[in-house]
C-alpha cells in the first residue's frame, strides 16, 4: 500500500473513532431527538455524514476511473498529504455551515443511520484503495466552498468533517 493511502486511511480511522466516541456518549433513547427546533439529532448528524460520504465515494470513484482511462500516472510522491490541508479549519465549529439540500438528513432512525454511514465509509475506503499507487493528487473535484480538491484532500476533508460533526453531537448531548 502506498504511504499516502496508508496515511489517509489511518487519518480517517482516527476521526471515525472520535465520531464513534461522541455518538456513543448519547444514550440510545436520545439519539433520535433533536435538541430543539431546526436542530439536528445525533441520528440526523450521522445520516448527513452517510449521505455526504456515499455521494463523494461515487463521485471520486468515477473521477479515478476517468483519469485511469486517460492514462493517470503512478504516484511518485511519498510526502504526507495532511500538512497540505487545514484540517483544523474544517473541524472548527465556530462558523456555522449550512448543508446543501442533497445532504440534508431525511429522518432515518439512529441505528439505520449508523449502518448507512458504515456502508458509505466502506465505499469511500474502496474508492481510495482503487486508486492506491496512482497520482491521486492529479484527480480533482471541486468543493463548493473550498474550491478544487484532489482525491487525497477529499479523503482528509471527509475525515475532518466527521470530527466537526462529532463536536456537534457532543453539543447535542451536553458532553
């Protein structure tokens, strides 16, 4: 496995542990209850993450396939990816961000939302692994607020996105 792929999978796993800890801090009977009007429950937050990760797995998988067919070269850089993305900025909850309509939760029950997140994450991991050893820094897809991002940056962003929402779940639960 290429060092960059390993770095990003490790990074994603670390952020998933943060999310899981936050989610587990909410009692099962409270996971479906929003803390107030126009606020998301823990289940809503997890469903949102599942929607975003599933969508991005599909988009990034298509982009990798397109670039591979166009002759995408092998990866020649082994330097870490994470120093080139402001992960702290992504995780910072001091600025509220409105989710796009496609990413709004539909009201899945907590256990179903978590299962959907696990399925989406498996697809996202498979997408990254499908490009293992390829120059994924050259496979670009735009983010609506952050601009053009490589597959590497998308994976790092999605991990930090989980930590951002872990903080939201902690706010909901009062932990």
